[in-house]
C-alpha cells in the first residue's frame, strides 16, 4: 500500500521531465499543424474560387462598382451637408477626406477582394482568424442598410407610377371639406403636403405609427421581387442589369444640366468626371432648379425629403412635367437598385458562406427609416473602416500586402498608399469617430416630425426608449468585432488545453506501460 504513492510521485516527476524535454517538440508539432491547416484552408479557398462565378467582362465589374458607390446619399446628403457647412467651403474638407481617406480605403477593399475572392467573413478570416469579426460586422451593417434602403426604392416606384398622371397629383393642393381651401396644404406647400399626407400618412411623432399604407406595401413587395430577380443568379444577372442602372443616372443628370442653362456647366461636368460620382452635379442641378436653395436645404429637408419634396418642386417648374417626373424617378430607381445589388451581395455572400437563412425584411415608417439611416450605417462604418485599415496595414502587413498587389497587377504601388493606409486614414477615421461621439453627447439626437396643423416639419428629440434602439443599431455591427475576437481566443485556449491534456495522457500511459514492463 505504501508503494502506490511513491509510484504516483515517480510517474508525475517523469511526466514533468518529459513535458519540459519535449516542449520544443510540442511547439514544432503545433507549428506543423498550423501550417497544415493553413494549406488546407488555401486549397479549399482555391476550390471555392474556381466554383465562384465571375463578371462577364471588365465593363460589368466597373459599372457594378460604380453603381454600388453612387446611391441616394449622393443626391440628398451631399447638397444638404454642403449648404449646412458653408457652401463652396465645404468642398475643401470634402476633397481632403476624399484623397486621404476615401480613395485609399476604396483601393484597399478592391485589392483585398481581388486577392482573396471571398465574402466579407471569409476575407477577414483569411487575413487573420481574430479579425473575422470585421467581416461579420460588415455583413450585419449590410443587412441593416438593406432593411431600410429598399423602402426608399419603394417610394420611388410609387412616385414613378403617379407620374403617369397629367396633371401630376402633387402639382395642386387638394380641396378641404365642403370644397374649401386646404389650409394645411397652403401652409406646407403642395409637394411637401403630398409627401407627408398622401404618400406616407405620417403621424405627428415617432411614438405614433399612423395608418397602414397599402399602396406602400404593394410597391415594397414589387421592389423586393425585382431585386430577387436580379440578385438570385448572382453576378450573371447583376452584370447585365448594371448596364442600365449605372449609366442611366448620369444621362438624366446631363439632361437636367442642359435644361438648367448654367454658365458653370463645363466646370461641374469636369469635376463630376474627376471624382467619379454624382455629388457635384446633383448639388448644382438642385441649386439651378430651386430658386430658394436655403429653404429647400434647411434642417427640415435633409434626407429623403430633399428628394421627394425639393426635386418634385423643381420638376413642376419645367414644361411637360409628367415626362420629367418619369425621367427623374427612373434615375432614382437606377441609383437605388445599383446600390442594393452591392449591399445584398455583401450580406447574402456572408449568409451563404455561413449557411444561414436570410433575415426577414421589415416594413419601416419614415421616422424609423430616419433612425436607421442616421445610426445603422454611420458610426459602425467608421469602426469597420478603422479595423480594416489596421488589420491590413499593421496585422497582415503593408509590405506583405504590397507584394500581393504586385503579384496581381505586375506593378508595385507607390509610397502614397502605404502612408495613408498605415497612418493618415486611421487617424482621420479615429478623429471623425471621436468628434461624432462628442457631438451626440453634447446635443440631443433629433428627427424631423411632420406637423399637419401648421404645415411644416420640426426637429424633435427622440424619446428616451429610442436611445436603446439607437444604441442597439450602433452596437449590432460594432460588437461583432470584439465578440468574434474573444470567441476565437477562447477556442484557441480550449484547443491548447485539450492538446496539452492529450499529451499528458499519452505520457502517463507510456509511463505506466514502461513501469509494468519493468
């Protein structure tokens, strides 16, 4: 009975000595296993690349990327921000951010996609396992944007259908009770009254949902059905659709420029072609069409209201306004569909890679859409961009990424990209993020509420319970980055403990076996 503890102590001492002497072997075995796993992942990714469909030609790829980059925000957000922040002076920080942040980040994402050729989650897992949360956050952000973005496309469909009437339904104020003048329409204006009462049926605050709008439900179903037809076959069908969705907006903007007869036409077209978007043409067009730009770009008309109120008011000033209205909303539909192709592909690719069922898309009111538009794709995108820049330039390595680009393009990029990726762009993103948080903390968060009795729109602070939803929208995608990091860390710790326990068990069994043989 006394020999058992001695044998156990002997076994333990032998195990400790064996562990210390074989530590290098364990490390080499772990490194070999990691290399085998990486090779296995590389082989599987190469197989996936072979099975993945590609664009028919380079033009389809360029048009699809252009359609995704240019969306509704280029028409309504840029003119409002330009007017609010000093007019032409706003172009100085705009072009500075474009050169130091926008273009470098855009090139970074294009190069990553061309190099790895996977969805958002697969790309960042390939760069580093701990950065998989960046891909998850991108997919969640795409889903949140898709939930409200298609509602705007539905509004465009509704306005397109009513544009086939002559006169246009928003060209005159409807009569009140007993054929009297509608005072609400006189105070608000014909286009604004039609937008809030006839189109949206808007309530007086976000806490009141208002009546159910059947016409919006039907056009929303039409929008999702049309998107399904385009996206169901992936790039094979999207590649053909972008020939229309990516080029029609520029043709319509050029036509509107011609109707405006402004002496800065050539200059604006040159800037428009240089920055490769529609910000400047849409802003100049709106200024030329609306005689009182300060009124139309006030706080009340930021967001979708700028398009469906100010643009329709501009249409009424033209001859043959129904034809111009059809042309305008065909352009808006092209912008929206082109952006939704990229948004849905980003989300659906991630869901397809993870073998998940797509989420159900909810019908949103205008006030809820304002909330989603303001918080689901602003601060989260800054966080995602920051980790993209840090992940590629610091964790993966800028020099290593330069080698990948040189292998693909047979041309090594200049020093500009490395400097912006590693230092300038992350610093700009961090400063914008901190300033945005400080601005939200110092000022109450508001939304534009419709007051039918006064015929105007007023900025109203969100109720207390909405702050929980706003925080959830911000954290829904941002929290994926630390969550996946901690998950991968715990998995690695668990695998290491499991591997060590297996080694200890094998050594104990071999020690007992040798003891029996003695």
